[in-house]
């Protein structure tokens, strides 16, 4: 019941905005795992989401302190492991965008789409647009909107939000930083596993184009175990939707 009420509040709020390309066919995001707190943000307050709940395009969510959550978008063969203290919006009004991160971190895993399905699968931040073709990567957004991208598998094409800079291809084992209003930095090796990322570990990046270290990175050990899979919790068919 609470998720149904929350969806109605969000839907009424969205009526004042211009409809986006996902308006007729909103994407479904299933909550498959939650550690501590995953909150749906509405004008009337915040509601807790649990494994088995569903969110939809346009919803705004955040994780609490020492919290994490996994969301799955089966229609786009995408899964997102959301880190602690992360604020984000689902599939906003730009074509192809699945998640827009305002602040915090996530790890994205993309499977292959069916043959002939060339729909874009984008993740955006205040400073960057990330496009993939079957890959796994981590992204971290600072409070000023600067973004760090770390690629574990595949390739990510990244450009700045203004669209004026060149597209930079970041390969597996590489990372880059994107500052607001500036093109992405030259990719450099990172030496991290996906398990390191999920545990909040970061490695020193010696070759940032602006001569600065990436946010939150220091002389931490780079060794780590194999990438860990986030536990998937089974739940009911609770859904908030109009």
C-alpha cells in the first residue's frame, strides 16, 4: 500500500513537468537487494523501499548512511549496485538515460541486448554522460558534480555534459575524471576490482590530466579479491505504480 501511495504522489508531482520520451512507456526498476535504507523521495516525505518493491521512471531515490541497494532494469539488461549516501533519479527526460546520479557512487553492470536492439543505455552525472555496449564500471560523483569513472569490463564512451568536448573511450582497467564544464581527462590504469569498489576502496591515480588526484583517493593498497556479487534478496510483487 505504501508504495502505491508513493507512486501516486510522484505521478501528481510529475504532471507539472513536460513529458519526456519515457512518459508513455515508463521503465520498471525492481529492488532486488537493500542493506539498511533505500528511500523514495516525494514531496510529502520519504518512504522506505524493500526487496520486491518496484520504482519507475522519474522517481527520485537515495541511500542512507552505511546503506546500499541493488536495482534491476530487465528491459535494458541493466543492474545497478548503489553505494552509500547516493542520491539519484531514474530515467529522467533525456532519451536513453537509465539513471542520473546527483551525488554518491554506483557500480553498473550491463548485459547484452537482443540482436537488433540498439537502444542507448546511458548514465548521467552533473558533469558527464556515460554510454556503454555491454560492460561493468563504477562511477563516483562529488558534491560539486565532478565525476570519476572506473571501468572493470568492456568499454565506456564518456563526454562532458555540455557536449562540446570529444568523446573519450575508456577501456577495462582504465579510469578517468570529468570536471564540470571540462572534457574528460586522459584515461589511466586503476588496478581495482569490482569487489574493491563495492567495499569503498579507491586507488591512487598518478596521471590525471589536471595534475590532481581523483576524489577520495589516496595511498591505499590496490590488491583485492575477485569482484563480489551483491546478494540478491527475493521479495513479493509489491509495486508502486499508477
